């Protein structure tokens, strides 16, 4: 059916096949990245919760940001509330940056999920239009003449759904996993802030 289809329909089919490959490649790559990040964040959270002081906490971006703010506020440590606010502000911005970083690569899945059915439908409309042109030229409505062209056209819609449905499912799965990762980052940030508060209480 592909070899007999119009070049426009063929281009649509190739594009949708490529979109499907991109979807599954993103699924494998992003799954590995998210799972590794979640494991790392869980381990970090446990280590920060176990630390009595910031110096005992493991080296990490959140811990480093808190330490940097404490260093820059060394001459105003008596203003404990102000120091804690500045540390919290740094941690909040870092949390947002980590969340944005983890979202990279998922936008293409949303785009494929939203556009693939319409691209497939375009291929179908174009193919059926060509079938009608063929009918008018052949001066016959014989099913043997009409059916192959319509089947080729409908194949484009099928490929559009094959590309779109997994993309939407995978995107929603990643949205849930990234939300869980952000929650872990938020818990770690809160744990770092507690350690900073204890250090300020001792000073």
C-alpha cells in the first residue's frame, strides 16, 4: 500500500513513522534519566536528614547553594530570619531550575500526541481525494478500483493514531514521575533548610 500511495501520502506516512521512533527513543532515554535522578534524590534526602550540620551533609547543588548563602551572610548571621529567608529563596529557585531541566525532552511528546492524528487525517483526506479523481477518470465506481486508494488513505490515519496514542500515554507517565521527582527535591530543600536553621541556632 505504501509503494502504491501518492507521494504526499507517502511523505505523511514516513513523517508519522519517524515521529513514532522519536516517541519511543524519548521514552527509553527519559525513563533512564528520571529513574536515576529519583534514586539519587532519595539517597540525598536520606543523607541530609541524617546530617546534624551543613558540613556533614553530602555535596550537592542544594547543599552548596545553602552553604554559599551562609558564607555571603557571614557578617549578618545574627539576623537569623533574614538568613533563612535568603537561603530559602536560593533553594526555591534551584528547585525550579531542576524541575525545568527534568522537563526537557517531554515537550516533543506533547507535540506528537497533539498533531499526529491531524497529520494522519491530512494524509487520509489527500488519499481519498486522489481516489475520487481516479474514479472520475476511470468512469466507474467498481469497488476493485476504489478500495485500494481508500485503504492507502486510511493507513495514514492509522499511523497517525499509532504515533499519537503512545506519545500521549508516555507524556502523562512522565508528568507523574517528574511531579514525584519535584516533590523529592522539595523535601530535600526543606531538609537542607532545617539543617541551616540548626546551624544558625548554634551560632
